[in-house]
C-alpha cells in the first residue's frame, strides 16, 4: 500500500502502472484540450492528464477545490437526469 507521499515519489511509468493495477477509476472529463482521468487509491485522488493520448502529468491530491467542484458537477448531472426521468414517467 502506498501513501500519497510514497506515490508522489514514483516515476511517471510506476505511477501509471499502479493506477492501472490498483486504483479505482471515478470519471474522466475534458479541459482546455486535455483529457483528465480521475482515480481513487488508498485515501487520495489522482488525476491522469493526457493530450492526444499521451500522458502529460499525474497529479495526486488529498482534497481541495478540484474534487469538490467535480463532485458538485457530477451531482448536478445526476439530479438533472433524475428530474428528466421523473417528468417522462409523469407524462
């Protein structure tokens, strides 16, 4: 098991391999021409940032603005989908 600090010290190739092997994929989204994949591993989050299918950066973090903002957007999407489904069933 790796802590955030142990993970941060790994090479980019080791970080990527550990993501594929052990992390839980949460979501992906697009931002400024990049594709960002969000994972969860051992009590911290990891963003894998790619451009044209090439890994640019791997960013581990515990908490903060980014995850709160993304979770808020995800919840809004879920609520909107639920409202739409309810309206369709009522019609």
